[in-house]
């Protein structure tokens, strides 16, 4: 690797971008505030007679909105200006946390009020997450996306390691009002940086996507993208068993290691320290190994950490193992997150990342329930050992279900290479469905290769908007094939022309052209209304 390439691949390379650096610092401060808020909220409920039920509900109130709003938030982040969306959500969350601090200071925060406000703040976080990740390619070049993903994970896990400790001191000295107030202030930095960020305006002379149609288009893209589907599968295979450690760590800390809440905080801190250490190692490991090797290392390392937690009763040994576990967690998630970002074109990036977020958060939430039920039926040790076996299976499965070759290296730059149709009728955006027919002349010796290339082209058509796609052979004209696909509206077909095609789609079409004679000829047909 050249020195320029090594510098570009460095974990710290994205921080050379002034805007990324400013946003990263502001996000780290905000993450600190969020973890401090969680500790303050839990502490408020500890002395309540229903603490056993109420304290876990703090996590539920903050994570449930992600489950409910992940897909709508992805659609929203693709349809509106992401900078303005982030400004609105950050401002709304600051107001919500400020209200929580004011009510707490006035002694008016009952458990119901606390959980309701936490849920509303969580809704803001759910709306923020896809947009926040989707702007990364606007801030750094593609080769730095893995490093940017690692820095994002390091920000979250570093705050997880430091925030609870700071909150514990502040709550004991000044009460939970202080941490809520500080969290409200922590949003100010992000708002200031976003106001200073000036994205170039994008002009368009085509109709905007409608929400439901955009949701359908996003789902269609994911279903027809083997690369994206494989990344989501790898995420589910890792997150499901890995959630056992996070879910059962408090139980092991208390019952098996005999630790107090301070000791449990140290265990969480070890995971955070490991994640930060993993970020330091990531660029070197990426330079030496491929994505699948990193995922194998991540799953294997987390399996080792989980096994030590289950079987070893020595606090120091568990602490070291959790540092390894934190590093392995970062290696896996940074690799998966970066691969996801680099495999999604700009027009559907937030929608794809919202599905990734849904699997990530859902896997943790549902996984924790499953491992808790299994631990209740057997023991926590057995539950952890079952998760170890599944993590080992996750690592081994990379031999048969690896991330596909070329993941993260696709040409996803916009490519408006389709010629403008010559219209005698000017359709309205909602008119449709639209039928597109394209005829091809193929020499007999090229037919097999042509059909194989058209199979790949069919997936491209479906990803970019086709609700139906078929290839037909003429029985009247020799060596003639006709491709048909249906798009649900003229407006959506215009989005195919102007926003959804990428350099990768052009490469696929050029592969088809190798096996045909002349140029393909296309015709467009609009469905006639009220004719059945």
C-alpha cells in the first residue's frame, strides 16, 4: 500500500476533514450526555417500590422507538434534506431533555412522566440514526467510510465507558437534574455544527417521491440486492448470539462475581475500552486482512469473551476478556456498517441503513429476551455457552456465507445514461403503471451468455423501480428477445432515469450489449384507465 493509501485507510483519516471532525466531537459529547441521562433516569427509579419493573423500562422507552420508527425514519431521511432533518431532531431532543430537567428540578417527574419523555426523546434518536449514518459519504471519500464507521462506534462505546462513571458522581453530588441539564446542553454543539455545514443545493426537475412509494422502492431494492441481503444476514447472525453477553452481564456481575454497581460499571468500561482499542487496530487489520477475515476474528473474539464470562470467576480475568470482547464487537460492527454504507446508492442509503438499524436494535432487544428466558429455564452459564456455540457457528459460516466479493467496492455514483424518451403525450407523475419494452437481436452462439447477463440486468431493473420484469423470446423472429418491465407510475420511472441508476447499472447494461447486434430499442406504454 502506498503512503497515500495508508493515510487514507487510517482510522484517523476522516478526522482530517474539518466538518467530519467537528461533527464527531459534537456527537461524542452528545453520546456522553445520553449515557449520563440513562444513569440519572435509572437512579431516579431505584428507590421506587416498583423498581424491579420500572428500571428495565428505561431501556425499553429509549430503544422501542427505534423498533417502531426505523423504516419510516429511513424513508424520511431519503426524501427530505438530511441536514435540516438532523437540525430539527437535535433541536427537538434538546427541548425534550430540557423539559425533563426542568420538571425534575421542580419535583414533578413521576415515573410515568419520566418514561413518557424518554420515549419521546427516543423517537428523536430513532429519526436521527439513519440520516446521521447516511451523511457520512457526504463528509468523507468512499475509501474512508470504514474508518468513519469505526470512529462512530468508538464514539458510542467510549461514551458508554465514561458517561456512566461521570453520571454516578454527578447524581450523588447534585442529583439527576444535573445530568439531564447537561444532556440538554450536549445537543447544542451538534446544532451549531450543522448550522455551519453548507451542503450544495441539488436542483431537480422531476417530481419528489411519495412516502409509501419510497418505502416500497426501498424494500424492493434490498430484496433485489444480493450484496445488501448478505450484509443484513451477517448482521443478524452476529447480533443474535452476541446479545447474550450484554443482556446477562449484570446477572453474572452480581451473582457469579459478587460485584456491586461500581464493579458492574467497570465491566461496562472494559467493553468500552476494548472498543476504543479495536478502533486503533482496525486500519492495520483492514490493510492486512479482508472483510470476511475481520468478521471471523470479531465473532471468534466475542465468543472467547463470552466463554470467559460464563466459566471464569476471577474479576481480573473477566475484565481482560471483556476488553477483547469490546474490540471484537467494534471489528464486527464497523466492518458490517461500512459495508452497508458502501453498498447503497445515495437515493436509497437511509432506507437501507434503517433496515440495518432495525436488525441491529431488534436483534439486541429480542436476543436479550430469548437469552434471559433460557437463563431462567436453565442457568445463566448455560445460556452464555449456547451463545458461544452460535458465535462460533457464525464465524465458521463465513466459509459458506461470506460477504460477497466486491462488497463495498461497487460503482454507486449516479449515472443518468438512459436516453430521454420521445414523447407525444406528456404523462402526469401519478399516471401509470408504465410498461417498458426493449427488443434485442442476439446471435445463436451468444444466447446462453446473453440470458445469464439479462438475469443480472433483471435484478438491476427491480432494484431501481420495476415491480415486474420478464424476458421473452420471439417465436416469429429468429434470435429476437424482448425485455419487459412495469413501473408503478410515470413519476417513479422518471426517478429511474434521473436518480436511481448508478455506474454499476451501466456496467451491467454494457455486459448485455456485448452479446447483442446493434442497439436495443425501447418503447414506453402507459396503462389506459378504466379498461379491464
